[in-house]
C-alpha cells in the first residue's frame, strides 16, 4: 500500500520534477555562459538531448513509461494528421485487411465459441450413438426415456423431433417441433405471452392437447395478437389449445432446432399423428436427445454410465441397440459443435482472410518505405541533434501501432456492417448480435499488434538506421504480396470453375422432372405389410396417368437431407460410403444408368449395386459383378456416379440395396413426370390423402432443391471471388506505390539516360528490372501454396482440382497483367520527365 501511494505521489508530482529539471538546467546553462569556457557551453547546446538523458537516468517506472507513451502517441498523431492522404489510404487498406479477419473470427465466435443464451449452457450435452463405421444423433423415444429414468450422471434429459404438418386450411405445411415438456424449463426460457410447456401439466396421460406458437409464426400468421392465448387451432385436423408464445430470440438447441412454427409436447404426438407409435418400444420414429450433466459430473463419467445402461438395454431390446454401440456426449451449449468438415471450412476461411491481411500489411509496409523519402530530412535532423536509433525506432513504431489501431477500429466498423447484413440471411440469427464481445475485442487488439509488427517493423528499422534506400526490404515485400495474391486468386478461380462444374455438368441423375414424396407411414404407425399395400395402391394409381413416366421407392429421397453413411478403409484409404435402399424402378426414375451387370430383380435379396466410382476404388482394374460385398451381398451391377446425397466428390461412392418388406414404412416415393412437375403437386397430395386421410405428406420438387443448393454454391463462389479480387487490387496498388517510389529515387539516373538518348525500352527495363525477380519468385511460391490450399477445397467441393492448368494460367495472367499495368503507369510518367529541371534539382 505504501508503494502504491509513493508511485501515485510520483505520478502526480512528475510535472513538478520536470519544472525543477528545467530550472536546474537553466541555472547551469547560465553559469556555463558566464564562465566563457567553450567546452562547458557545448555541453548545454542540445537542451532536448540533455532532457532525454536526465529522464533516462531517473529510470523507467510505470508512470514514466505511460508518460513517454503518451508523448510518442501525441507526436505520432500530429505526424499522421500532416499527411491526410497517406493516412486515409493506409487506414482504408488496413480496414479491408483487418475487417475481413474480424468478420471471419466473429462468425467463428458465433458458431463455436459463444455460449447459447440459455441457463447454464456449459452443462448441456447432446447424446450421439456410435458404433464401428457408423454414428447418428437419433434414437428411439423409449430409449431416451430409459436413459432419463436410470442415468444418475444426468440431472435432466430433453428430447425433440421435427415434423411437417397441416395448419388449418393453409396450402403450405408448417414446421412443428415435438419436445419433452421440460425443454423450455431446462433452458431457462420464459414465455412472451401465456405460458410454455410444463412437465407437471402437459405430461399427464389425460392432459388436454396444447401448443406453444413460435414467435415469428405468431407475428406473421396472427399479426402479433396477444389475445391468441387460450384459443384453439387445428393441426393435422386435430384441435389443440394455444397456451403461450415462444420468447423472442429463443435459440433452442441443435442449430436450426430452435426454429419452429409450433411447439408441442412429444407425449401428445400420437394424438396429432393418427396411428403413431413413437412412444412405444416398436416405434420407427426417432428423437434427438440432450442431457444436462449433474453437478460435479464430467462428460467422461456420463459416457461410462450411459455405456453400461446401453449394454443393459441391449439385453431387453436387442433390435434397438447396435453391436458395440457407445454413447458419446458432445457439448451442446453452443450454436454448433466443431465437426471435421466445419473445421476444414474454418481453416479455409481463416487462411483466405489472413492472406488478405498479409497483402494489406505488405502493401502498407511498402507505402511506409516510400513515405520514408519525405521523412529523410526529418530523421537526419533528429539524428544530428543527438537522437538515438532506439529512440527514433520507438517513435516510428508507435506511429505504426497508432495507425494499426485506427485501421483495426475502421475494420471493426466494416465487419459490424457486414455482420448486420449477414444476420439478415441467417434464419437462426435472432439471438445473435453483431456487437463485438470480449473475444472479438481481444482478437482485434491482438490483430492491431500483429499488423503493426507486420507492416511497421521493417520500415521502422530501416528508417531508424537510415537504410530505407536499400532495395532488399522492398523486394521482399513485393514477393510476399505477389505470393499471397497468387494463392487467393488461384483458389478463387478454382471455386468459380467448381461452381461452373456443378451448374453446367450433369450431376449424374435427372432432377428437372423428379418429385419426391414422404408420406410419413412410419410416423403414423404403419406396419410393413400395411405400408407395402399402401405403396402398391399409390403406384398403381400413378402408373395409369399420362403425366407420370415412372414411380419408384427409395429409403432416402434424393437431396432430401437424409443419409446413411459408412466410414471404412478401401485399399488403405479412408472412404465414406453412402447407402440407400431402393426398388428396381429407382434407376429409371432418376435416369441413373446401369453400366455393368443388371438391375435388381423383384423380391431379390442379398444383392447390391455399387456406383462406378466405388467399384473402381474397391476393385481397381477388375470386373466387380459377382464379387461378394459386405459379407453375404453379391454385386449384381454397377451404376453411374450420381451425387444424390449432396454435392461433393465423396458423395458419389454409393451402395444401393434392394428394399425389403421391413423397409416399407420408412420409404419415400420418387416420381418422374412427363412434363412440368409443378402442376402435379396438388394432385399428388390429394391422392396420398385420398388413400389415407390422416396422412399429410411432404412433397418436394427436386429441381427447386437443386437450384437452392446451387445458389448457396454461387454465394460462396462470389464471396471467395471477391476476396481474390480485393487481394489482387491491394497488391496492384502496392506495386504501383513501390514503383512510383523507385522512380522518385532514381530521377537523376532516368534523366541522364534520357539525356544520353537511351530508348524508352531501355529506360523501362532499368526501372522494372529490380521487380522482376521478386515477382517471379513470389509467383512460384504462390502457386505452390495455392496447390496446398486447394487440397482442402477439393475435399469439400466437387470439381476442385489442384492441378487445373486453366485456373492457374488464368490466375497468373490476370495477376501479372494487373501488376504490369500498375508498374507501367509510374514508369510511363517517368519517360515524360523534364530532363533539365530534374538535373537542376538534383
């Protein structure tokens, strides 16, 4: 405490000490003048230097450190204000570079770091079923209840299942979430109006059917009518009572799991969906399950207990539990968990934005070196009056730090605007905010320090040593700019060509006239025999219509967001194999050719058809027909490659199995029309409900889904392409500034060459020759780095090839062309130099 008051007293008395020092030095200077001794006079000739030396002798206390920092900042501010053009250009360059990085980090922060605004998010986990080569987040509702009733390491268990249902007489179905009645309570939510689901009131067997309206649905469908609480609505033709309205900006769990038009208790799902067996042990319906860790319990402890419970349940219900199944707990207190694919995506985004920052910093470093010409006189004077290199370096680096802080603040503003725009297009964004939190603020502070080092360190060292006229630093900066810009531009063009590949290349199946129907037979309690009879009836009705070309069945509808994936190794390489169960008509309806062998026969078992890509990987150079696959199954045919799951190279490795009787309740109907498919939707819906009025099918036009996915790809391509263009422009501006700087330094040489009659080509060659080597080396380094980064892109997007010669040729042509133009502009002005005036000034 005494030390604190001593330092505080020193801080308050520093002005008094400074005045005492000035008075003492004035006294000694006057005495030296009176003495008439020249040596004594010279000692007091440089008062500023003597002040600095005296203060150095006092020592560097923290108060003195702040005092000198403020002094340096004041001086740096004056110097930057004296050059408004340079300052504005530097701030804009930094704003672009830092703004893109702040935007990328803010997005990462939203998705993976920032906790959901719910009660105690760190204790929330999502249960994931795992077995060798497979995994899923879905489990039967009775299994979830078993874990809820027996797990001691979980203080609560929550379940949710989504569904589409008919609302009143609306033509479009709405999205409903069936959740356990403790869902809102465990998340600490409060109703905007009325009440939310209550375990004590809504889980009872005789509880009246109730529903909670989603906030956005309530605003748009009911015009935010507060009196809606207590009124009744009809869902799937069943009457339910509205008991409340979901709170605004409710995040929910599981990403899009927070989005719903209507929330209902899962215990009342059989009431809304006739014939449903979700609550029974024989149900085909599944739910997503979350748990809350009990106090003092770790996720590992919970997994160990859940494993023992899983083994116990397998003894009672062996068909419900996989062999060697375990339960993994994933953190659920964030918008999403960082999966392998998401990790790769974030690496790509951060790499691209860091490359933009690199280009911006090297650009600005070149501008600072060029600016050193104008400050040569100032630095020389300061050295002449006794300033040390260390003092000059500290002042110059302080200017760079101040410039970085201002640039990062401007970048934060740009990122804020971009984030506000991005939130408009994110449906789950009500709870998200573009306002930076402490993580973003800390990231910005670190970014400011990093950028000040990147662009300010080398120029400050060279200016302090008065070596700014050396070409080495400038050539290094040019090489780095060219390399970073090359990486960005090459990968941008690769993405553009990938989008063209997806848009203009045949995906391997016909989609323009295909319609998928999910009748939801399993959800309505259909037995396999009853489901088979229903599907046969539907097919017989459709096959007689002239508008229908083909009717088929598939377990997973094309591009329907559902998949069954097996992770395995083929010939020592990891491989993701996708499975589907189809009938023989599926290949005709989807226009997927059978390249080798034959199609399935009616009623066939223990047979598979593999995609051509998988056949080549599994049996390179061999005929796969007749091979045994997956124990008993025999390969009877090879189908053409088709990206029916999602758009990626890995999605074409597919195994098709013949659908069996037990698969019928979960089957989708896939139709191919003879003409426009849009007009068939009302008829198809009427036919499905005519066969069973309690069904409310989900009908999708494959061309609409395909085009939606294409728009997402085009948006990604536009974003990355914009990054490449921005980086190229920044680098071109940097080349322009450095060439202009070189021209200003070699005015005398240029004038002499012109006076001696040297041709224009020789003058240009002498000016541009120093830049040729760094441009060539930077281009080569950029090509190598671009090939490495494209490997990541290639693993995520179809059509990416790291050895695509067209992309590399176009990128290098555009890059070198833009640099040539940027370099020739100041060089062209140099050829118009007034020789007499230039030599006179020199």
